[in-house]
C-alpha cells in the first residue's frame, strides 16, 4: 500500500477514490502529515474548488 505524501499544506484528492481527500497539516521537522477525510454521501471531492461537491458535477474515472 502506497501512503499519500503531503508536500504542502492544504486539501488534496485521494489518488484512488473520488469520495475521499487528504488534509495536509503541519508535522515535525517542517514536514506535513496527511489526514484522510470522507466526503458526505452523494458528493465527491472537487480538486479545482477544494470542496466536496455534488457527484454529478465531478468527472471521476
């Protein structure tokens, strides 16, 4: 299993799931720690807006 690596603060799409995203928060030694989050039912993560948006608005393949 490849773990997601944060390179900056912010919200980022999960590589293998449109219904999940990562919040990258500060960690020790000037690095960042990923926290996996779930979008609510019927939504998917919108990488452009950095929010969970209606599933029909998100192109997810």
